[in-house]
């Protein structure tokens, strides 16, 4: 770790990987019903679908995590942030053991420029001590040792106690302003 550069922990699901679209696509494929994000505002992921067991079934299905679509602008934004910050990809991946290899393969495909040394699969993100953390779940950000940044998702619309971003462009704007303030 370069002690001269600030560090950013970036979550995978809901931040780099568009897990909401994956849930909607898999649900539609199985049931023929498209449950849109705007129909699930403020509702935890499993409760936002008519069959509340579907989401739990999907996250235990081989191939689910490997095929999640990329969040728009994520690759370019991470590359840009890496110019000034040390980036760590952090995922609470221990709950679904089959996802470990799938997430690693996904990262190798979409973010091959991130070293394996900068990928952290854990059970609880409270141990992560970075200067910033970007995540879509307040349960991870509430214990953030640095500055928490909440990535917008339908399930977190009613949570307002962290700085919210709605896109990777907004993330870049925050760090651009911070860098300008340091200069």
C-alpha cells in the first residue's frame, strides 16, 4: 500500500456490478414479469418481488454473480480514480461461498487492471480501514472508518445519513472537487 495516496474501498454488487438489473432480468426470465426498480423503492431486495424467495434462490445459483451486468461508467471511473488513489475492491462475499470464484472471474474480465492484492472478500466490512468507502448499503457505511459514500439504489432511497451519489460521474465529481481543494 502506498502511504502517500489516500485509499478508496469500492463495493461490487450495486456499485460496480448492476445487481438490480440482474435480479429484474432473472425474475422476468423465470416468471415472465418485469418488476421495475421504481416499483421497489425503499424496499429490501428480496421483499420487492412477488416471490420473496426468488432473490435468495438466485444468489445461491451458480452463474448468478458471474453474469451480473457492469454498472454504467464504472470501469472508466475506477481507472480515473486510480490515477490519484489506491483502490480496493471490497465485497462481503462470504455468505454465498459459490460466488467467490465467480466474483473473481467477473473482476478479471471487467477490471483486469486491478491487482489481486487490491481485492478483499470478507464477511463484515467493519474491518475495512480506508479513507473512503463507496457502497450501496448503509449497514456497511455506518461503521466506515473513513468518509462513507452511498451509491444510490432502489433499496436505499429512504436512507439519508450518508453522502449519496447516483452515478459514477457523480463519484468522479466528488473526488475532482476534493483534489481541487487540496491544490
